[in-house]
């Protein structure tokens, strides 16, 4: 039964009889996952578990991980995909050059970085004008879209809408783990912090 449960949880039912040499990279990762959970261990340690998986397989994998962990299991995983860590981890330990930079819940880590980003569709407005808005620290333009990094998104959004009523498709987002990692490691001489 443990093997059947592991096959089901890993989504391997359709390929369970196939020899491993004929599996794709993502299928191989799912087989490794099934092998790891078949023992029903209290602690599961995974290194880069979603490498070589396509988007749909990654979603299924993380859904399976949440189901596995909901049974009182601990899952420890290492990843360079900080968006996956943000979406799936209860606790994150960010490391740089072998040192722990920060340890805590994702919301707490992102909260250490006070920046927010406003994204909008706003053609024909020079970046220099947008950089002068109150609360804006920098601006990047991609075609008709702009991304405003802000020290005060409340102040910046009010000024943006007041001056540019034709701004549309507005989004305001807090710093992600990528931004938090870069910000928290920038004064520590960490190379390639991205």
C-alpha cells in the first residue's frame, strides 16, 4: 500500500510500468519524489526538487508536497526558485556564500524590504518625469509598461493617478523573495545575488 500511495501522490500511475531510462527529466524527478515518500519518513530532504519539471508538473508536485506535509511530515527543500519557496514554504532560510542571511516566514522576510512596485500601462510619459513623482525611487520602462520602485507606494500611486489619469492596468506589489535576497545581501559582498 505505501508504494501504491507514493505512486498516486507523485502522479506516476500512467508511467508506473515504464523503465526509468525511458523517462523524461520531469518524470525522473517525480519517481525520485515517490521513492522518497514511500518510506513514510517524518523528515523529507529534497535538493532542487522541481528541476526539469514543466509548469503543470511543478504545480502537481507542490500540491502533492502540501498533501504529504499535511500528514504531520516535515519537508526541507533547497531551491534557487525563490518564487516556489515563497509560495510553498512555511519557513525560509536564505543563504549566501555559506552564511545564513535571514531565517523566518516568507512574509517576514519580504517585510524587511520596504519597497513596493507599481506597474502600469502608461505610454508616452518619459521615465524622467515618473522618477520625479513623490515616493518613487526608480523607474523601468518596457514598451508601454512602466515599473516604479517606491519607498512609499501610497504617495506614489496618488501622484501617478493625479498627474496621469490615463494610466491603466495598475498593479501594486510588495517585494518578492528575489528582491529581498538582493536587498538583504547587497552590503555583504555577495556576488551574483539574484
